[in-house]
């Protein structure tokens, strides 16, 4: 095994600096956040590629949600190795399933590794560590290089420590996504509830008001008498606690009744 370029004090400093930079990632979305994390770790390790694989049960595969912006990282996506089905085996799958880290200084001699990793990417050294998110096994942090003996035990311990912190970055991004999704669902529910306060015909009248039509023009369009339209307008104002036609027009636009291709809710 080759010597690591980092002494013990240097390795400690490298870890501290990397963890600080990971904590500085402010990107709220999961994929960009993990992409930044992968590139940070690749720079710290001097790796040709770092991936953050997360298990996606709907396709029973490990998917590289975050990959370092390096030639090998881009090559991986080109040949389809950014998705690794559990059924295909390989070292990333083995680490995910066993929960045990793996270090290889001569990956080309490893008969258990995927041929695409060895031949397609030219990997000769690799470290793979299990990664948990919210204390649940979720994936694998993988670092690879195109030269033998690039990594040693210090690098393995470094990546194991980083994996725990990246799990926290992923958890934070997933929480933000969950909160945003819930807020969007509540907003949609509020719109549906608001629309349900009017009948379909009253929504038609509101849309016509937003289009700038008078009661007479609306009556002609809907084949009713103007008095019926006036009654609908009064009902809209009362049900929505609005004061005038301008507010009705604004409400119609804001709720997608006018100027939207979405289907009307009954």
C-alpha cells in the first residue's frame, strides 16, 4: 500500500476543514447540495471521483444523487454507472447491504467489482463507506482513483467520518424538501377550499368579470338575463367577503379561475 500524502496532524486538519466546508453548504435542494459535497470530498482526498449513492427502493438501485464534477464523474453518468441495481452486485452494493466499509488499492484485481467500474472508468483504487440518513441506512459514499494505492487507512477513516456528516447534509435537504412539499400541499388545499365556496356558474361569472365583461355581456355569453348575473355577482361578493368587481377580478386571476388552463373544480 502506498503512503498517504497526509501525516496524522495534516489528516486531522483536512478532516476539520472538510467538515467546516460541508456545514457551509447552503443549497436547500438535495441533488445540488450532495453535488457540492461530492466535489468538496474529491478535492480533499485527491480522488478522481466521489459519489454519494442513495438507495431508491422504487427501482431497487443505488443512485448517484451527488457526484463530483470531474472527468471520471461525468464519464460515469455517460455510461450509466450512476445507477447500480442491487441485482447487479458490485462493491457499492455489497457495502450498502453489509454496512461494512471497503478499501481496495488494486481494484483491477477485484473479481467482485463491476467490470464497468474497472474497464469503463479505469478505477484502480477505491474506498466505499456506508452512509446513514436520520440514523437509517440510506446509501454509500464512494471515492475512486485511476491509479493503484492512491488511498490508505487514514483516507478510509477520513471518508467514514465525512460520510456521517454528509448524512446530516442529506437529512437537512430532505427536511427542507418535505417542509416545502407540505407547504405547497397546504396551499393547493387552501385554493381548492376557496374555489369550493363558489358554484361552477359563479366561477364562470367571476372569470367573465376578470375578462372585463359587463353584466349584460356576461348574460349574453351565459344565455341568462342580466338580473341573474347581478344575483350571481352579489352572491360572489358575499361568499368571498369582497367589496367590488375589481376584487372579484383579482380573486379570479389569483385562484386560476381566469387566465389558467387548469380544469375547474366542481
